[in-house]
C-alpha cells in the first residue's frame, strides 16, 4: 500500500477543515434557532400573562381606570410587536413591553386594594428609584402632585425609568407630564420645569437620598442639555400634552436648562 504524498495530505486536511466548518455552521444555526424559539416563548408567556390581567381586572376609581388603560395599551402594542418579530432582540422588546404593561396592571391591583402579586423582573430602563413620600409643587401657577400611593389627585402611574435621558422615579402623579418627552425623545421646557420642581433638591423638599443628590449635582452643568429653547419644545399644545401650551405660561421666557444626571435609589 503506497504512502500519501504531500498533495494528498493537504487534500485530506482541507476536507477535514471543510467538514469541521460545516459542522460548526450547522450547530450555530441550530443554536440560533433554539435561542429564537426560546425568546419567542418567553415573550409570548409575558404577553399572555398581561392579557389575563387586563381582562380580569376592573374598577371605577380614576387611578384604577388609568392604570388599566395604560396596561391595555401595552398589551396591544406587545401583540403587534409579537406578530412582526423575527429576531431575539425583537422578542426581547416584546417582553419589555409586556413587562411594562404588567407593571401598570400591578399598579391597578394596588389601587384596588388587592394583593399586587409577585414582583416582576426589573425593566431594562428602570434605574430611577421610586417615590417614598408625597410631594406637591407649583410651576407657573399650575399645581403638580406626586406620591408613592394612588389617589384621586394622583391617578397617573409611571413604573419608573429613563425618559429622554433622565430618570423619572416610579410613583403616582397628578398628570402624565413626561409623555411628550417619552414620545419625542427630548424634553420641552414645560415638562423640564416640572421635572426640576419635583426632583431638584433646590426646588422640592429635601427628602432625597445621597445617591440621587450625587447624580443630580454631578450632572447639572447649566446650559447644554439638548438645546432646551422655546423652539425645541415639541408638541406642547392643548391636544398633545394636556394643556402645556403658551397659554399656561409653561414654555415662555426660559433659557437653556442643564442635565440632571443619572439617578438611583428611592426618593
């Protein structure tokens, strides 16, 4: 039996390498397929759980109705996302939307006075702590309230998280003043003043922990945050954000405002 020459050796090695590469590609494809299926099942599980909460909860109190309306919006949005998702990342976004809806459903249960159920996994952007005491501020003649518990004066729940780069803590609010920034991706002067008044140590009460104060002080560099002039205030009309228009005096005569930095812990 003859020996394999140098050329034959290279051919054998090339075949072995090709087989190894093909096997690795097959295993990688199977792994991606399995990860995609797992991500879809996880997203579907949270979406179905949210659907059960939305259908089984009801109440007449303003805080309950508003929290359930927000939960229902997330259920619809997650369902639409689920139908068109084709990647692990997209299914993770479905899961995040469903979890946000479940946070609102949990808030509705609190407002109903029933067991809120088990804790939810933390939301991806929820690093803003939560309110631990009631607060009330006046901004340009308009009164805003916030607190850790629902009430007739604070029917709007927010699960906490980053809104256009600023942390809004979880809690109950008199108005959804953060919504325009959430949709537009930038703060207008009106809502920025409300944010300042509620959470700035120099405007509001002194009941903030050291973590929040440090983040605020380090990040406040008066003058450079996203160009907050009158022209940057997108959508503050009567139809877009419940009355934050020039008629209320919210957006007139204010210069640029600073960045409040990252916030953590409870307020």
